[in-house]
């Protein structure tokens, strides 16, 4: 089943697989349900500019990832970079908070799936079970979410190749929906609908910018699955940057096209602005349904990508001795971290029972956790540039020190947006309790883990156990 390195993973992912995995992970359902808020709060140009700025920030962070993944193409991504640069304890903290970020996305998608299908099948919202944080949980929604979680977990359990094929097919449909949205804007859009171009309230664009870490998280699925990628290491870094650029283009495309389709008064009255925008651009109810189905595709690609990322990160932590060895087990036939997949999948199975409100708090806390990991990786990038200048870097960033400093500063700036007193700060006490409780649980591990086991190479070779594969795969 492909080439097996010392890690036991199969290097079977080609270039198209990698790009689809990362792009699909970055495009969830948020673009469907939040576009109306983005346009109303920031204005059409304001929202597009916020996404461009956010894409630039994430792109600079992505440059540091691109160099590091080419130098250390091992499962676990950030875990390995921080381990090598800063040591075991910072690596534990970084990895643990990032697990929160990944798991929060996986859990939320199990709720977003029935919610999105509810726009097409209103009868799903039946059979009230109970209320969590003021949000009623319906039996129909819960059943769809649980079944979706079982299917997605099963696809990932059976191997990285089935997961990659699923991702590629679903991303193809998603791209087709995006092309239809663009064509509809060209044929039926009205630039006058884009007014106001800019919001008079600066909190509007800032709110869009704060959404960037959550909406763009997913490019780091590439480093997490690096042990299964079968393209030259330099190309992995290039693919990571390409995924970031295409995701930025996607979000800018959505706000501009929907803005051209709906005037301000229609946006304010719309429950699902993206779907209504597609319907107006094509003057077709069917096309509005196609847009919602594109949102469902985004849920599935994001769900799939983060199941891959979370399970590989947990596997890497267990391999290093930071989590029980049970999580480090690879399936003897499928070469997947089967126990880690079952653990993350099990959490997603229970998620639909907790309702949307509580999981929204989880997502916000997870977004902050992701930004913390950005800060730690960019610092690790700078440390390794200084301490190990001779380390083999198949993808080497030009003006590395400048890029690293800017990426660190901008990541810290994103983190500030989550703090108390900011217009879009984390909600007290709920989201801070979730974050604090997760860190407390990580602190227990910090006190209990013994000698950390790691075979990270300290010399110039990027990965002593995995020589760079030749250029043998198209795409």
C-alpha cells in the first residue's frame, strides 16, 4: 500500500490530493451562513478587504510552515517544529491547544451538517429532546449528525487513500458551485447592490478579520499529514501556499458575488444570504439549492480534513510520550492512526447532542487556540533559522528573518482580537471556561509525562527516515 517509512505511514498522497485536502479543510460552511453578516457589518469592499488582509497574515504564517514542513516532513506538523526549536514542554502546550482547535471544528461540523440540510428539509427540526444553553436539540438533527460522524470516521479509518478520494470528489463539486456563483454575478449581478462599500463602524471589518483564523484554519492539515505525502519535500511547501491563496480567493469571491446579487435591504432580511444571493443572480430557486449543497460539500471537506489533522497530531503526541501509547497505534492493514481516529470520531458522534450554542462557544475558543499555535510556530521558525542555519530546507523562504518577525507580530495581533475588551473578544465566562478547562487538563499531562521520546533528527537532513521521493507523480 505505497511506500512505508520508519514511521509506518504510507506515502501515497499526490499533489492534487494534498491541495484538495488543505483547500477543502479551509472551506467549511461558514461562508454560507455568515456572508450576510460580513456584508452587513463591513460593507462589500470592507469585507473583501478584511479577507485579503487576513489572507496576507495567514499567507505570511504559511510561509514559515512551508519551510518547516519541507525540512521536517513528519506526521504531527507543529508538534515537531516546536519540539525541535523550543523543547518538549512548549511542544506539549502548542500541540494540546491545537488539538482543541481541530476537535472543535470536527465537533461543530457534526452540528452544521443537519443544520445545513435543514434549509432544504425543514422537517428535520422535529422531535425536541432537550435544551442546552437555551438552544433546543432536535432528534432529527441529532440523528443526521450522528450518522454523518459515523460515516466520516469510517472513511478515515479505512485509510488515507479513501479519505483523499472522498476529498477530491467533494472539492470538485464545491469548485463547480463557486464557478456557478461567479458566472451568475457576471450575468446577473448589479454593482449598485454592493453599496455601502465600506462600513462606518470600524468594528465591522475587525469582526470579519477575527473570523479569519477559524475560516482559514486548515492549511496546516498539510503538515499534519506530511508523513503520508509522496511528492518532493520542496513541493509540499509550494502546495501549502497555493492552498492558502486559493482559499483567500474563494472568500473574496463569495462576498463580492453575493454583494452584487442582493441589495442592503435584502441582505438584512435574509436568513441565508449566500443561498439567496445565488438565487437572485440566476433568478432560480434551483440554483439557490445548489449553493446550499455546496455548503454541505464544504462541511464534509472540512470535517474530513480536520479528522486527518487531529488524528495525526494526537498520534504524534502519543509517539513522543505526551499522551498514552494507545493513541500511537497504527492499523496493521490500513496504516492509519486508528485509535486516534476513533477517539476524535467518538467526540464528533456525541457533538450533535449538545446543540449549536455550546459548540459555537467551543469553536470560538478553538479559534484562539489555533492563533496560539501560529505564534509558537513562527517563533520556532525564527529560532531554527538562528540556531540551525545549516539545516536542510528544501523550500527556503527568502528574507526569512523579516518574514518570521512579521508573521509573529501579525499572529500576536490576531490573538489580541480575542482578548477581553475587544469588540469581538471571547465571551465571558463560557468561552474562557472552555479554554481554561482544556489548558488545565493539559497541565495535568504537563505534570505527569515522563521522559519524552523523540527521534527528531538534529542534523542537516530533513528526515533521516524518509528520503525525498523522486518526481514521479503528476498533479
